[in-house]
């Protein structure tokens, strides 16, 4: 019996290209001006201090912090303060209509059906909780945030660490065996399975269906609950 579903975003509900070709370039282009203009904001100050701490340079000047952040973006570093700053920058982009949150139609359709059936839905992504909420709030299928009961990001741990999934199961108070985790990444699914969750791998488009030990589907329409694939 599945009582809760936890879904990844990139490559699962949303095309990798949206994040890589739309969101990341927007954040990279606007980050320097954002840091300079918002550096006195208390929340931004806290994040910039966290950047300095992670870089191991507590006295780094503003220009150095900006360069460190740009370097992290270049290598897609899963740094919590970077993800939080990106979320703030992306919020401006969503609000000024620079883009909408891309969500596969099959994902939006099935998430609505699961929610209507009483299954609790959650998100676990390396992007900050704010970034997750923005994407689903401004999706091309309308505001999808009412479908979700909660969001988890790297503050819960690495997506490739079983402890993160144990934390999520405890946080939502559902036994791991009654949680289904959806992702396109086998290592994440391995970690979730090690924590006792059920798993399903999304392999969209032409991604090869090489056996990984997890059920594999091309889209959300091929997933039925209780878990089976069609």
C-alpha cells in the first residue's frame, strides 16, 4: 500500500533542459547584480556568510563571494546557500514573466489524480524548497502547489544517502515501505530503497532502459498505485 509519494524534479516531473537551459543561465546572469543590490538584506547576508564559511574564507569580500558562487554554478555544486540564492533570483524571473515552470503534462495529470485519491505528495530535490515551490506555483499547468503536503531539499541530506530518506519518512510520519520515491537517477533510487522506500525510475524520451533493479517507466501515466508499471 502506498500512502505517500515523494518525487524528484529534474528529469522526473520536469525536463532537464528547463533547469539547465533556462533557470541556470538566468541565475548566472542575474546573480552579480542581485548580490550587490540585496547584500544588506538580513536573509541574503545570512546566505552570504554561509557561502564564505563553505569556501573557508570568512573575510572574503563581495566580489570574491560572487565569483565563488559563479564557480559553483559552473560545476552545478549542490551547495545549500547557492540553491537558496538561486531560488530568490528565480522568484523574480517567475514574477516578471521571464519564464513559466515546465512540468510534463503526464506528471501534472497524475499528480492531480493521486492527490484526489488521497495520496500525500512530497518533493525531494537538490533545488531549495523555495525554488521547488516557485516552479510548481508558476507552472504552465497552473498553480500545482496545493497538491503537495511538503517539500525537502539538501538540508535533509544528500539525495544519494539513505539517511535523507529515513529523515523524510520520519518527518512525514509514514512507514518507509508505504512511500514511493520517483527519480530518474539510479543512485538516488538505490539510497531510497536502502531506507526501505519503494522506488520507480523515470526514463524519459530516448534514455536507455538499462536494468537498475528498479521498476522503469517512460512517464507518469505508466505508474499505477499500488505500485505496478504498465
